[in-house]
C-alpha cells in the first residue's frame, strides 16, 4: 500500500472518530441537556435586531474592545480562525484525497492567490495575538483570571499556536519543494520554509508530513475537546448572541405560576436558554473585574457562578445546586447592579439565574434575620422601615402650598416618591427640596400620599416574587384611581420597575402613563424649555455618580450631566463612569441584609475614587440609596473635609 | 369583710426577689387605706429564715417538701385554700414566671377579679385604685380595684424595694398545705446559665443594646464602647433571641436586674419587661431615634441620634478623655 | 396528638395609640391589630413539634379584624386546621371572656397539648393561657422556651430570672405559655400564603355568649407623664458624644 493511500485511510478514520466524538459530546450538551430545560420564549422574535446583533457583537467583536488590547488580540484570533478554517478544510481534503493526488487542491479555495495572501497574514497575526495571550496568561496573570481553568486556557493557546506554526511550516516546505503554484502569494509561509531549505528533498518531505500530521492531529483533537470546556463558545457564541434576551434589562420575566415550589433549586429547572449561557461562558473574567461584590468580599464572582452552573449541568445535577454547587452566601451577595451582564462579550445573563435561585432561598426561608425582618415589614407596612403607612407623607406636612393629592384630583405629573425619600430621616429634606423645585417650575404634580407602597423593584430582585406582586397590585390600585399623564420619581429603582415591569404586571390591560421619568430627565426638559431658570452660576467642581438603575439599566447618562452643567458646575468624570460606574452596594436588597465580612465596601472604594480627582469637592448623586450609602462612606473613610455628597436637587435648588 | 392585703412572696434558691419587697410596699400603701394588715404568704421548704426582713404585719408560712422548687400546681392548690379561707381585700402576686402561673388560674377558679401589669395601688376617697402599664409601656390604665377580693399581679417600678424591708422580723404563723402528692407539674432539673462570662448584675457600667443594633456585626461597636468605658455589653430580649449576645447578658424580666452606676441604653425602646430590671441604676442614658420611646421616661439624659454613628465617635472621645486624665 | 394554638390580635404599636373621647378606651379608628408576637412563637413551636411527628396543629382564634391573614399564614407554615369563633368581639375583649369562650369550644377538639403566647402587651386581666387551663382542668406552666414530648407528659423549659432554666415535667393534657419557640418564627413567602388562601379553609363556629366578668373596669387611660422625661441632648453625633463625655465625667464614671 502506498503512503498516500494509507494517508487517505488514516485521515478518513481520524475524521470519523473526531467528528463522531465531537458530535456525540455536542449532542449530549446541547441537545440532551438543553432539552431538560424549561421553554425560553424570550430567545425568539425581532429577527432583524438579532441579525444586527450577530454582525455587531460577533463579526465586529463589539464588546470585546471594552478591554482594548486583549480585545484586539481576540479580534485577530477570531477572524484568523474564520479565514484559516478554509486552510483546515484544504488540509483535510488534501489528506482525504491523497490517494488521488498527493497535492490535491480544493477548487477555488485551494488556489486563490489573494486568499492565500490573506491567510498567510492572518496566520501571522494569530501567532502574534496568541503570543500576547500567553504572555497575559502566564506572566501578567490578571485578577480576572483567578478561578478560571488556567491549564486548559494555556493548553488551547498552545494548540492554536501549533496549528498556525505547523500550517506555515507545511506550506513553506511545499514552496521549497516547488509544489505550490501560488507561492508568490505566501510570503510568510515562504519565510517559515527557509530554515528547512538546506535539507535534502527527502528530509524536507518528512518534515512536511510531520507538520501535516501534527497540524491535522491537533485540529481534530481540539475539535473533540471543544464541548468539554470554555472553548465550546466557538460553537455556542453565534447562537448565544443570535438568541439573546432582547427584553429590556430592567424587566425580569414573570415567575411561573406557584405550584408548591418557588424558584430554581435544581439545574433542570432553568430555562434552556439560560443553560446555553452556562455553556457559553469563556471564563474571561471581565464580569468578575467589574463586580462590586467580588471587589468587596470575593465571595461572589459572576464568572465562577457560570462555571459552577456549567459543572452542575454537565454532571446532570448529580450534586444539589444549593448549597453544594453554589452557596447561599454567594447568592445573597449580589447587588443586581448589572455590571456583569453589561460587560459580558457574549451577553450572558448572570442576574436572572441568580434571582431564580434567590426565589428558592426565600421560599425556604433561608435568609438572614435582618432580611427576614425587612420583608416582614414590607409585607405588613409596605415599606422597609417598619413605619406605619399612614406616616408615608408626613414629610409633606411642612411643604407649602400643600401638595396635591393625586387620588382626589387630576394632575399632569404623578410623583412616585419612594420609600427612602419618604421615610429616611437623612433623605426627607431632599424630598422637600424637590417639591419646592417642582413648585418653582410651575409643575402640576401630586403624590399618592398614604396610597403609595414600596415600588417592589428590589423586593423582586431579592426573590420575594409574591410580595412584589402584592406591592404592584396595591400601587396599581392606587394609581388607577388617579388621573395623570406622566410619572416622575427621584428613585431609579422605582423608575426601573414602574417603567418596565408594571405594564407587564398589569397585563397591558390598563394604560398606566404616557411615560415614566426620572427627575433628572424632567429637570433636563424643564431647563431646556426655560420653565426652570437659574439665577446664579455655581462654580463648583463636581463629579457625578451614575446610579445603576438609571445608567446601566436604562441608558440615562446625558440628562443628569446636562443638568449639572446648566447649574454652572464643572463636571470631572471618575475613571469608572457611565456604564462602568461602581455600584454603591445597596441594590438587590443588600441594604436590607447583614453586611458580613468585607474587605472594602464598594461605597468606600467609590468615595476614594472621587477623592482622588483633583479639585473636586462635591460628589453628586441622583438616587436616595446612593445618598445614604455615600454619606455613610464619607464618614467611615474620614473624607468629610475632602468631599461633600449632594443630591442633584441640591445643586438645582442652590442655583435657582 | 377582711381588710387585709396578702402578698405572695416569690423566692428562688434561698433569695427573696426584689419584686416581693416592692409588693410589700404596695401592700402597705393599700392596707393603710383599708385599715387592714399586710400578710406575707410564704410557701417554702425549710425556708422560715426568708421571712425575717419582710415588712409585713404577719407572715403566713406554709411548709412542704414540694415547695423546694416552684411548681404551678403546688402553689395553685395551696393558695386556693388560703384565699378561700381568708378572703382578703387583695392578694398581690408578681407579674412574673411564678405569679403568672398562679394568679390568673386562681382568678378563674375562685371567680375573683384580676388586675395585671399593676404598678401602683393608691387610695382615693376611701376606695382603692390601681394603675397598670400596658402596650409596651406606652399606655397607663387606671381604675377602681374591684371587690370584695381582688387578685393583683404587680410589676416593679411603682415602689422602691427598700420600703418593703423590715428592721424587725415579723410575726410568723404557720399554715398547713393540702395534700400535694400527684402534682402534675414537677421540676426535674435546673439548667444553669453559662458560667465564666460576666455577671451583668454586678457591673458598674453597662452598654446595653436593643433592636436598634440591627445586626450581629454592629455588636462589635458596642463592645468597643464598653471597653473604652470600662464596662460590659448587655442586651434586651430581641438581641439575645437572635443569638447576638449570650443569654447571660440579658437584662430584663427573664434575665438579670442591674444596679449600674451608668446604664447606657442604645436602641432600646423601653418595654416594661426590660425597664423593670434597670430602675435601680444610678443613671440611665438612652439613645433612640424614636422620640416617643418609653425608655426616655426612665432615663436622665437622652438623645435622638443614630446609635451606629454614635458608638464609634463616643468610644473615641471617651478614650481621648481617659488619655488626658 | 392534637396540638391546639389559641391566638389573639393585639394593637399594633407601630401605629399611634389614640385615646378616644371617653378617655377610657383606645380609639378604634386609629387602632390597627396584629397577631400577638408571642402567639407567633407558639405557632412556630407547635409546627416544630408537628415536624417531629407530634400530630395535628389546630389554630383557634376570635373573629377579629385582619385575623384571616394570621390564620392563612399559620396554614402556610403548616397548621392543619384553622378555626374562627364568630361573636360580638368588637375590637377585642378581655382574656376572661376570651378564655371562657375558647375553653367552651376547645374542649370539643379533645385537646392534648395547648400552646399559646405567655402574655400579650395589652393584657390587663392576666394572660389567656392559665385561665384556659383552669376551665379545661389542665395543668399550666408559663414562660416556656423549649418543649419536648414524651409519653403522657412534656418536658418544658421554664425560664427564671438570671438566665436560669428549670426543666419541668408536665402531665398531659396541659397548657403551656410560650415565651420563645426553639427557633425564631420562620418566614413564609407571600406566594405560598396567597396560594394557601385559595386552598385552605377557615372553619367558623359561633362563639358562646360573651361574659366579661373578672377583668377590672378602666376608668381612665393616659400616656405616661411627660414630666419625668429625660433631658434631651441636642445636636449631631459629635455634639452629643462630647456632651456625654462631660456627663460621664460629672457622674464619676470617667
């Protein structure tokens, strides 16, 4: 038997084995496991948007550039992979049909000059990118890789490097042997062939064949290993981005009807689309880097959450989900700030599965005493302070003229005040200032007085879905009696749920409002339309903190900044601003829970970040919980002399 | 009609409770109005000596082995007879773990009216009036003491225990207990509180924390303040129930009574079950964000600031003051 | 075994307590009722015993405003039977009247162990438990913070001052006044309570005629004198702390 015949047979067998193993493993993970999951209607619809998404986020590698250099490296590895997949195809064909022609070339693909040039250069870029990646992984070893499978990562980089080098050597030797008709188009390959040019033809042939077998072997081995680890994302990334959840981030899906069990306590209770996420995680750790819970106590890492869920899924839930795969402590640490979901290049959703598991913990009463008490107070009094709902509007008693009761007379703007703005002694002054500013602007507004309850945003995110439903019902009942056009609120959490979740909960039967505004948006409009005029220019140098539920969740970044500039203040941005803003740590019900051991509170880290800005004397916030957290942090970091925390309304008030 | 006022003395392990002396003082006030005698009823086993400083005109001592421990059954059966025979104007019990087991049962059994949570008894135009405190100490209820025989459960605070101590031992009369075999309620063993920890009843400076401490982590702030002041941390019931402090630190009805030189009540509302145990302290300072908290009725000084903010600042200032001294 | 838990509603102290025009009662308009906190502990203790295999838990309550929520929550925690006694309750009656009515009904349930809160903050005529015990001819022990069932009797941990506990043997049938359940009352998710409202049944029975004799008549309700109140220190944390250090020095503690 000739060598070429053996080659063809071996390649055929290798192909069958490799594809067989790969196929079997992929089938088990994607088909068998995913089928155990619940339906995912959110993965479908809006096809145009989805195609656009694939182009922006996969083809153009959109979010990867948020971390610039590694992102660029990956861009080249990705595109290199696409381009060079044709060379792999060519290599397979060459081996498979070796018994016909030892230098079998695929039509077009195998003989196109410009394509060959592109492939040569991409191979070089990939080598450079992989070298950088190896340097990053082995030398720099950044924090975000902590917990990721290091040896797996290095091994795959080694595979890619080998594939590239063997390809170039193989091509180079072909050029040396004069067997390449388009050798002029492969300068890089020619370069790689040079070291072997001195050997005799026989030896070069052997080296070439070794390079070939090594190339094919590593490719096929890599293929079989693909479904076993983070590199499965090579297969799952396109469907993951294509089928991503297009619901607004601030809307959680409605919980299934109560059937005796609540939330997720076993892996097959997740939706299949969530399971696809678990397989898509590349362990890149970008989410971990921006997670405030990870920074403060290293208990929760969104990346490790995904990896653990994948582990459990692969083992078919052999271990109970909670507490063996994921501890209760991890689940309670999340502030739902959305930094992880925002950062993930493949749109993996970390918060939704976490809330699903929290729903289970709540149903079992597995929470700390402080949270239990807060929920009991919310359930009974509709606020987390445990104060009578009759006192909800006590803050308004001293406001003259008396604020309209929206339950009794029609108003243009319904001001949904919120818990902290109504009850917290350190915030009520700001609420009164807001009322005065609204009055100065001649706004026709009213409040619900005792009819208002906690909006429920964080109650839902803590996992008490039933209580959320009750609060929504009560608020909708109060609002449906009122007559108004627009809702305005000073609380971004309330803003988020009123805008995105209340219409969903009301089943679209009742048209709630024309729009829901955060007061920064309203102030912005009032200023630009001239209804609010400033009498002086404040010359403060300030910095602005983007609240999570206003910024990341709802994209409102510009309006508050315009308001600040309109007051005459000079705005200096913190390094982490806009959608990179660091959460204050109060969200997701964290403000109702025991703190536990902390290395550094996110609120304190944030204040230090602001204090490091030269000349900045005022830290501006636009959320009552932010005000509470940051004023505390100024005290605990001893920064009273350095920074003052002010609400946006205070600047506006002063400038009037 | 028997104008006498009876007091059921409470004692545990050889010690008469402070509340018993308070009740004797109250009984004296009532007896002065009715023109009757104060009779202390003492049920015990080899316990005559306990009668020696009771400020009563007469002590009715009933001896029985069953009285070595407190059994609701034994007390019910014995006192039932005493009251039926004597029909005094009033019988005072402690509103406590002992009196609570007995008084209400007797009220139903003997069809006699009962007033509980009573702080004071006073005379008003020949009639006896009671004042009780209810609703967590936020409400006082006053009325005529029903007759001809009324049962009264008393709480501390209306009288000083000193007023119930006698210089001379009172007259002792012996009574007989009914048959007390076949008791349905018997004490099998005692479980002592943890030893080796501090005894808050002997401490001079106490930093007491209540619900306002919010969670376990903040207890540390109180520890630091206590250390700076040279005292120890104590707590009210909610704090002990949550496990944030050892039961030995409980100050209150089910815990210890304290006589501190300085009692700093932080985030404590001042419910009677707690305040009844701190009244003997020289100076009480209360910090609570609720201006209507009943603790402010007992405290000499108060403030409405946040205790979580105050504790570290105060600890530092105390340390500074000590550093300079 | 039949575990019975009689419960009652008391004024919610979060709301302002307003004395009505007569000066001798709380204004019912301002009043809001909530489940007696120690009855919550009694319910929890009963459920804990049920979970150890003790038997059925029956909750018995007077038909007062907002009682349904307390009953359904108890059912969501695991109570088996919910019973409401209807009658002329007004906004609440004294414990003598309540005890008579409850005892009358409870004896039809063949009770073996009755757990109820050892007291309620609005008790003015003694607690409910001992009176129930007398009507039913049962033994009573109060201030209990631990219950263990044995054959024909219970071992109850009775609290004494100073943290001392007396492990007391009580013959069944008996009534225990609960001070604290062995574990803090559990949390029930609202979804479960709402689902329970759909599935659980509250049985109603007419209460016997109310006889209120035995309790004192209140002639006057008043708030504690403001005269003896503390001298309030003004200012922020810093000012208060400074003043306190001075006070401590003057008092001889520093």
